[in-house]
C-alpha cells in the first residue's frame, strides 16, 4: 500500500510539472525567463557638433544701368541743348480792313522811315520803371494804314494776349505804337519789338488801373475791324 501511494505521488508530481511547463509556454515566457524581442538596429546618436559652414562666394555689385556681370561702359557727356534765343526784332503784321485791302508786314526801321511823325512820351507800366518811348501815335498809324470803314483796332501780342481799342476814343488815338525805348530798339526779350503805351501823367493814380490793360507789349498783329 505504501508503494502504491508513493507511485501515485510521483505520477501527480510529473503531471503537475508538465502542466506547469505548458502554462509557462502559453504565457510567452520560457524556461529561461521572458522571451526577448528581436534586437533593434542601433540608432546613431545625434551629434552636438554643428555642420561646417561653407563660405559663399562674394557677388560683385551690378552697376546701375549696366547689364549684370558686365563691365560698365564709359558714358559720353551728353551735349547740353540751349533754348533758341528770341530774335532781336520781329515784324508787325497789319491785317483786316487795311487801306488797300492787302495785308503787310513792317519792321521797326520801315515804320520809322514811313514818313509818319515820330512822337515820344515818358511813361511806364506799373511793374516797370519810367522810360522814354518813341513811335507813332495810333491816330497817325490808323490814317496811314486803315480803311476809312475801320472803327476798331485789335492788338495782339506774341503770348496770345490781345485788346481791342475803339478808334472813336480820342484817348486811344493818343496812345503810342512805340518801337524805341530810351533811344534804342526794344528787343523781344524785353517786351519788344513793338509796344502800345499810354501817357498816364495826367491820369489820376486810382484811374491808372483802368488804363494798364491797354498797355500791350511784344505786339505782333494790328488788325483793323469794322
């Protein structure tokens, strides 16, 4: 009986050992401990050393107005253009109701030698100093070149300024078509060659403002109108 009991104990121990082995294998653990996972590839440690800096080649500055990477060609001096100077003298065009119905042009020398009496007066526009002007009166000028039917005179300057004067106004007829100032011809650069001026010596100061619009300089056209 004792032998049978020992045999039964031994058999029970064997079964328990086998069951324990199967239990261990089912849980993923081997006899030598837990199963090890496949080793991972080693990862290179990050380096704390900065990458070497490659120096950049210097870029040459491109000169203004020149093609890139090309030498700048020497520039030639640009010639300075000067404005054409005004003529020393221009002629006066007489148009409209002229005496013979034809238009004509006169220079200051031709008007001076036309046989008309030369008159003079000392006067000035408000932005000028007084000067002695010489020329012919509009009365004599009208008698010499206008048709008797003319009643007005349109005077135009080279800057598009113009004024129309009544030939029935005695004050207008006393005005001077001047072409000399202080004994010399009046250059176009100095409000010449021909000018219309009036004697203001007997005009009250307050009334002179009404006369200044009749002062016309750089006169280029005298047109007789009905």
